[in-house]
C-alpha cells in the first residue's frame, strides 16, 4: 500500500443527495474514493446531502445505503446527515461575518433583477455586485438580509486539480455567493465546505460537473483560514455513443445491475476500469485495485459504458468465485429481481453443480439456466427443441440404457462406458445418445455434459427421469 502523509492521514468521502436511486456514476465516484482511502490506510466517509427537504426522501436514502452495501463499499463511522449540521453551517457564516470575510446584503430580488437589467442594457457583466459589500454598518436598514462571502475581485483563482491539471478562473467571474439565506438557512455551497472541513476530508474526488464549484468553495476555505483539500474532478460516464448517459443507454441505477445478475465484485472491477487504468490490466481483485489505484491513472476524457466488457468481466469473476460467495450472489440477485427464492434443497443442489456450470456464465441468470437441470422437479418437461430428439428410437435407447446404469459404478468412466455400449449396439456414436439424454435429464438442448449432470443428480434421480421419459 502507498504511504500516507504522517501529519494528515487520507480521508475521502462520498456525498450523494437522496433524491432517487443510486446512480451508476455515483457508485463509480464512491468506488474511486473507497479505493483511494483503502489503499492508503485512510478513512472513507459517507455523507447524505439531504438539505433539500422538498426532494430528499427516506426511501432514497435507504436506496443509497443498500446500493453502497451491495457494491461492497463499506464506509467508516456513522452515516452523516448534512441537514443535521445546519446550526454549524450558520455558525461559520456568522464567523466569516465577524472576521470581515463576509457581509450582510440587504438587496432584494427586485434590486438584483434591476441591476442585471441595467448591466445588460449597458453591455457589461450581469454578475451581481452588491452595493452592501463595503457599506458602513451604520447605514444598514432594519430588515431581512443574506450573508454573502467576499470573493476576490482582481487576479485569478487556480484550482490545482489532480485529474484536470491547473484550472485558472478569472476572479471577475466569481460572485459574492450567498452563504446564509435571509431565513438563516445555509446554502449548499457553504454546507459542503463546512462538512468537508469538519469531517477532516483531505481529498475531494468527485465528478467534473463540480469543477467550477471548487473555485467558489475555495473562497470559503480561504475566508476561514482552512486547508484546501486536494481536488480531483473525474470525467462523467457517457453511453456507448459518446453522449451523456441517459435512460436510452440502459440501466442507470446500481439496483438495476444487481437485478440483471452481475456480481458486485465484477461491478467494482468494471467501474474501476471505467475512466482509470493500470497498464493493460483488465481483470483484478479488490486488493490489487486498492494497491494500484492512484489519481494519476484517471483519464481526462469521459468514460464510455460498455455492456460487452461488463459481461466479459462478470463471467471471469463468476468463474473464480468460491461457492459461498457465488451462492450469496445468486440469492441476492433473485431477491433484487423479485424472483422466487431457492429452497434449502435447491441451494444444496446448486452448490454441488457450481464447478460444472460457472464456466462461461456471464451473469447469475446464465448460471441458473445452466444449472436448471438440478433445480427443477420431476417430471421434466422438455422444451420444443429438446422434445424433437425424443423419438421412438431414442426412447428405446434410453430404455435400454437404464438397466446398465442401475448396475454401473457411479463415476464418469463407467457412465460413459455404459452409454457407449448402448450407442454402439445401435451402430451409432456416443454423441447420438447425448441429445435424448439431455432432453430427459434437463429438458434442454444446451446443458452441461450429460455425465456431469448424472453425477450431480445421482443414480436414483437420473433413473427416475429416464423412466419418466420412457413411459
């Protein structure tokens, strides 16, 4: 792991707004923050930015927590509610007022509108410049006011960004933003800075749609004499067509990917590679990702969602998962997709079949389809394609095979030998017997090896399925 500065351990955070499902872009941002902190023995915090009371809902908050848990992005400490810190936010606004880095502004909405209308008519910037910035407090009226922070007027502000490089903004483009409204409620821009400072956040890793916010938020940091965090603004995720991600591109919420049957480990792997790289490595573990992840590996161009790559990585993760993790993933998928759960007997049967069904499966639905033979109950109902292989001759061959199986040692070599003798007696190769066997045992034409299925099903169940077919 990479060492952290001894005087300031790394602290990152994810701060979603609870106004809907957990977006796939939010999940990737959370992942980057999690990887960066975990790889440096740091802390990863979760803050719910629920100051918008009209849009924030408990259901959306629950969806965020569920999405984080499914992704395996465990956070440190308690979940922090931004709305619970409103008094602290207001306190900081008044501290800035007291130290002269903020001021009371009594301008009304009509005053601001008139200012902008006049500025537009005169061909100058419509950025509002309050007449109260340097007004004598003795001239203050006895009326409602907001607290605005004093932005620098001349020169430039430089955002030293670990992803975007140095971004320069002319200070004449910065307004004296409102920190505390006339009803004494804090604004989002103030709340974010206060919370990040109070939480000890050292690295702010977030979407590049917040890049311009950094320049304005730095005003508050400087006004309070606080250390400015390391900025890292990451490009957003686009669809395969290169356009901003939207519903037309497919799933947007983390819960949808769980319901489609992708393992959480595969999602972490895929999202880590979505905008970040470590050489040519594509498939890797969490431990490797935590050890390798660095801000220097994040590209500046928007990443493109690619479901083929996701499916490929998903398949590789399924193939390498241990039985307990695989079963847990399958059960979670069934619940997320609102599908019937597996019985205890089905779970046992499925676990015994993992070794023969997980290779080549791209998702949990793929896995369950391949394992269908050991999850269904008798009598097996072959689908239309499989039923075509069960003609009179084929049923006769299965009937002839049954007594051989009753006395054969139940191992692969002896099962193959018994089937080969029956096929040979009909002047056929073993492959000709495989199709009706698949239909009888699984009701499908595409299945694992018939002998693998026999071994999983056991002698009694195999013979009963053959007898059902031959009756």
